[in-house]
C-alpha cells in the first residue's frame, strides 16, 4: 500500500494550474509514540490555500516547494499509539492533501463516528473551519444589531451561507451577493436570505434597490468590484468584516482598492480577522451549529468531488467560483 | 458698525480659490432672548471645512451657497440676554467666518477670561476641536499599548502633534511624518517624538529604517501616498485611526486607495471617527490637556494670520500644508 499525495511543485504567479501541483505515491507513514495512523476520507478545499502557495509573509507560513499541500481532513483511525484514540474513531485535523498520515493525538479533534446526524464531511464545512469563520466574523467582528441591513458576498459559499443565516438569527435583513441565478435562487429559497443579488448584473443599482437606506454590516469574502460597489453604500457607523478577497487571490500585482476617505466621513470600522486567532469560538460554534442543524434552522450544501487526484482542478475552479456549496474531496 | 463676513460664493471642483469666497459687510446682528452678542477674536481654520464646501452627503450638512462659512471662534461677549453670560466673558462656539454674531448661550462654552495660562486662541487648537480629536483618536480608536510603534502623519499639525504627544505618554515609540526638514526638526526637538520622517523623501525606505518591525498604530491624517507607504508596514493586529485625508481633499474624482486584502492577512482594524460623535471626551480633554500644558509636558505651536479677509488664502494654504502649527485667524 502506498500513500497518494499532492505536492506543491511550483509557485504560481497568478492562476494556479496543473503545472503547480504534483501527484505522487509515497511510502505509507508509520505512527510513533502518541501518534495515530489516519486514513483520510475527506479533504477540505478552501480559498485561503491560494495564499499558502505564495512565498510571501502572511499570517501563516507558506507550503514549502515539494511539500504536501496543506488542508483540513476528516479521517478514520486505523492504528493508535495514543490513549485517547482507538481504531475506528473519526477525527478532524490539518493533515494535508494526501491519503494517509501519522498524526499526534493532540493535534486532532474527535468527531462522532456516525456523524452525529450530519455527514462526516460537514465537520470540514458548516461545523468546521468555514462555519466557525462565519460565526466569528458575524458575532465578534460584524456585531450586527436587530434591524441592521447585513450584506454578505459569496453568499452561497461555505462561509457566506452560514454568515447570512447567523445574521438572520440576529434579526437582520440579510442580502446575499452571489454569481449567477442558480446560486442566487438557492441563497433566497433554501438558505432563507431576504434577497440575493447577482454580481454579474448591475450590482450598484441592485444594491440601491435592495438597500435604499444603506448597509450596516458587510461580510467581505471577495474584494474587487463587489467591494467597490458596497463601500460607498455603507451607513454611518457601519462595520465590514474582512474575511477574504477571493476575487483577487490570483491577481498579481494586487489591483488598487477604494479610496478610504469615506471611513472618516461615515465613521466606518473595517476589521480583518483569521479564525485561528479565535480558538475559544470553535467549541462554541460546534455545539451551537450542530443544534441548529438538528432543529433544521441551519442549512448547508456540499459540492463533493471524488478522488484526491482531482483536487488541483477542483481548487482552481473554487477560486473562480465554479463550485456550488462547500467544496470537499472524497478520497 | 458693520459685520464683516466671508460667504461661500461657489462650490470648488478641486482646489478652492478666491473665486469661491465672497467678503461682505453685513448689518450687525441683534441678540434676542437667551442670546448674547459676540465679538469674534479668533477664527479656527481646519481641513474639514473643505468638505463643507461640497454639496455631497457627509457627516454634516454642507454650507449653503451664499451662507457664512462655518468655523469655530473664540469670542468676547459684548451684550448678554442670557443669565449665564456677562459682557467681558470669553467663549468658544461654532460662529463662522465673521466678525460678530448673536448666539444662544446654550451653544457656547465659556473659557477663562485670562486664558487660564494659555492664549485664548489655544481653545481653538490644542484645547479645542483638534486637540480633542487627537485625544479621541488615540485613546478610543488607536488604543495604543506601551511599547507599541505609533506613527502619525501631519505630525506638526494641530491634530497630529497632539496625537503623537499623547501616544508618548502611553509609552509608545512615536514616529511622525511631516513635510520638509523644518517641520520634522520641530516634531523631534520641540514635540519630543522619537523620530520624524519627511514624506518628500523616500518614505517607504525611511519607514523601513525607523520601524524595522512594523507599525502597531497609525494615526491617519493625510491619505494618498503616505497611506500607501504605511499600510503594508502595519503589524498583525494593528489599528489605523482614520481622522482625515487632507492630501486628497482637493482631488476630484477621488483617487483609488490601497488593496485591502492585507486587512485579513494582518488582522488589521481601520476605524474612521468624527470628534463630534464623542461629546463626553471634550471636558475630559479640556481638563487633562490644560494640566499637561501647565506642567510643560504638552507643547503646541500656532500659525496666526491677521485679518478675516485673509482667511480664504490661509485656508487654501492649509490644504497644501503651507501652515506651520495650528492655523488661526486673528480678527
């Protein structure tokens, strides 16, 4: 038996392609003391991984050239040399784009063997990093109030879809922004947003119509022209939670942004955040999100691609909005 | 006797000039019940007034065409129909670019007849709106910690000079940015900043040398290329207090700004503010600033121009950084 892996072969200057990845079959890992041998069942693909392909300082170190691409996995324990784990347990951990790994038990979080009422892969999405990101971004950064107008971009995505549903629970009027009529319909009809605007249309006009009195909270996932359309429509004392800017992850050099003098005139607060800086939020969200999934008030959608070897293509598509729902690789 | 006034004659498209102002001699105002007749002794000129000349929505209504230009004054009471004021009292109030006015007593703040150890005009600067702006921007928005690297632009100006001195009291390393060697020397030698960089030189390189580990707090007064140089040098969890952006007040349309994806990567907070939203800070600063002036630990400089008729030229110069110290008109 061998361990399939996807390595970072070269650093992309803009859009990544097959030439930046390498699929290899490596030797099976052997667990040491305190470690477990994992069989990875699902791999999460998320936009932040594009940043890890660059060799520039960011909030986390880049993936080394020739190193295994980083990513969260849901995995099954095959062997254990750690008291807390037994074969057959299911766990989540940052185990990378590969089929197997040996991991110290302390780096893993157990998840219910039977999924606890949701799919195992949900622990990579709605109950994982993206869901927790939405929880932190809304509750700690955007801090909406009942009656606020809350706008979220990439609204059908893994983070945006959850963010908007949390804002609905605050009593906000929630307006999504998504790409194309199918995603917009899903955001309105399934996720229950008050409205969803197609950024492929005339977004400034659509925002004026949907938010005639302006926007109190904007949950920013995309940057680019969507950001440019939203900023001048922010209301006095508005907050923008800067979660990401997937629209420009492949753009080098980075394009200019909006003029910021409006920050003073409107007394706006723009705040960037990274979910890993908020460790205490994870267990809170895991519990609250799970309860809302059980009572049916929280919806999610997965876009499952089969086969580790398809991860690079799926990832490139993710950066271009081609996925529909949380993108996971079934290994 | 007549009342000299400067009116807004036309709205400038970019840089204001003499053609946008009109000097007139009007009838003397007559105070009604609860009002006092004021003889204005000093008029404050501040960059925010450029915004009031535009006919666009901002945090305050624009000056009407043909209306008296707005501004804070220090004035002497000539007559009083208000129990709280007597002839000979000195007050501060938003009384406009004119020689006299009739004002309700409730709109005025008394200042010491003898100045209380500082010039009367100081109540328009270090102890007035600009000083309070610095106090709010540092204490409530920038929230520095001892050991932080604190950068402030327009460091020799009415707000920046006070902001940096307050940050020094927090135990920050304070780096000013100013235009030209004379201003930079003043900021270092008189105001006691740790360093002051000339933005007319190679500012990115100067910032790298002065702040090799990055910047924790930036007090933003100017926008433009200075902002562009500072933003990429912000340290993780840094804060930017957006007080103003005088570098682009005359620029139409507004130029683009920096790409904002760095907000997420560095977990930055950018917050705009207007001092009038913080009414409780005014008396606090008046007391604390006065104490620091008395003990010699707070310095300020005034640029006094004689004659109301010279206010338009002085104001245009202010927007171009030609003043040196807090600009006031002696009427």
